[in-house]
C-alpha cells in the first residue's frame, strides 16, 4: 500500500469511528506529503461527514484544480463521505438533521462537479425517462446517474423524486423513450418498481421500452424477480447497461418493422 493509500485508509477509518485526533493526524500527514488531490479528497469526505457546505464547495474546486476527474471527486470524495454518514445514521450516532446537513453539503459539491463531467458531443444516442420511485425522496444517486448519462450523450427526461408509477409509463409513451431508469434507496418502495414493470407488460409496452433499476436497496436478484432488463450498481455501470439496452431495443424495433413490412 502506498503512503497516500495508507493516509486515506487511516482518515476514512478515523472519520467512521469519529476519532477526531486521528482525523487531524491523517489530514496533517496528507499536507506533509503535499499531495493536492489527496488533501482535496479528504476535505470532500470530511465536508460531507460534518455537513459543511462551504468546505465541500471549496474542496470540489480544489480537487478539479489539482487535476482530479470530476466523477472521481464525486465517487471517491463526496460519496465516500456519504457512506460514512450512512454508517453513523445506522448506529444512531447521527439522526435526520445531521443527515440532511450532509445531503446539503454533498449537493454543494455536486453543483460544482456535475456540470464539469466531460460531455460526448456526438449527438443524442437515445431517450431515457428517469426518476426516483413513488414514496422515496432520496435523489442524490439518481442525479449522479443522470449527469453521467447526459454526459455520455443520452437525452434525459428527469421526473424527479417520489414519482407516481403511471408517470413513468405515460412519460415514456409521450416522449417515445427507449429506456425507463428507476432509482430507490428504500426497501418498502421496491414494490413501485414491480408495479411499473407489471404495467409495462399489461399495456403491451414492454416490446418498445427497456428498464434499468438501481439504488441502495436494489439488487440484481430483485431485477430478475420483477423482470426488469438491467441493474446497475453505480453511475458507471448505468452507462454501460443503458448502451446495451438501447442497442437491444434498436435491433428489436428493426425486426418488428421488417415483420410488419413482410405481412403487408
Ligand atoms: C442522505 C440520506 C437521506 C437524505 C436524502 C437527501 C436527498 N436529497 O437525497 C434525507 C435526510 C432526506 C433522508 C431521509 C430519509 N431516509 Co435516508 N438516507 C440517506 C443516506 C445517509 C445516504 C443516501 C445517499 O445519498 N447516498 C449517496 C449516493 C451517491 O448513493 P446512492 O443513492 O446509492 O447512488 C449510487 C448507486 O446506488 C447508483 N444508483 C442510484 N440510483 C440509480 C438508478 C439507476 C437506474 C442505476 C442504474 C443506478 C443507480 O448510482 C449512484 C452513484 O454511484 C442513506 C444511507 C445509505 N447507506 O445509503 C439513508 C437511507 C437510504 N435512508 C433511510 C431512511 C429510512 C430514510 C427516512 C425514511 C428516514 C425517516 N425516518 O424519515 C427518510 C426518507 C423519507 C422518504 N419517504 O423518502 C434508510 C433506508 C432503509 C431502507 N432500506 O428502507 C437508509 C438506508 C438509512 C438506514 N440505514 O436506515 N435520507
């Protein structure tokens, strides 16, 4: 393990265990090492952990100035911080007010970093309807996935959060979208994904639209159970899987058209 990796490990463990002395120690070691990317990364993690909007905004800028890719700053910095917050919420060290402050801090970093993700300007590759399912307001992950898909050239129709199941279907129909992407972080709201799947089947739309699901409570097993077409564990995987789905749908639509022609 390199010195940089050791400092990062020490910092993350100390933050998770709220060992302030060790947190300071690791920060000082990073400064002594003089690695600007590492210092910015630790500040991003710290900013989310303690819910400091200013620290996150500043660190986001510093990370980019130090040459860190915006997506890496999001995942290895801000999201890592949110992982720590999740752990502290679970063991009742943090409660909702602290989590809300962390979410605001995360957004202050995201607002700077998301627009900087390099864009693929080769024209639109397909249309995606995206939203957080009914009953769930967690939208940080959805917004990261949306930014990655937009950057890679897809047209995104963002329905926001707590989206009624019918809105996914209606919107896909109205917009002529190829993919519906659904996010949820909560277990009780997993059923909303199944409702959308079932409705797509009963309305005969499943031939024209593919679905992809993701978020903290979603697994590939759940995808298989409800008959969704893809599961992505993070924003990078979302990009790969959406490409696969759009390729599939193009082939399927072409075949449908050929059969229609033959039947004429
Ligand atoms: C921040 C947070 C909040 C914030 C949300 C702010 C916001 N605007 O999003 C606030 C404070 C509002 C909140 C509220 C609540 N929360 Co909360 N929250 C969290 C926390 C700490 C972090 C979530 C997060 O943003 N993670 C960071 C992002 C980047 O990760 P992500 O969303 O997973 O996204 C990545 C991947 O999953 C994937 N992905 C995400 N979506 C999609 C979609 C597709 C298509 C694909 C392919 C991939 C993909 O890519 C993303 C980027 O790589 C989690 C803890 C945890 N361990 O997750 C609890 C957690 C999700 N919350 C939880 C709960 C219970 C609640 C409340 C019900 C609490 C309450 N009693 O009121 C309410 C929810 C009210 C509601 N009806 O929705 C529980 C859910 C438990 C469960 N399994 O059901 C968790 C797990 C905490 C816990 N351990 O108990 N919360």
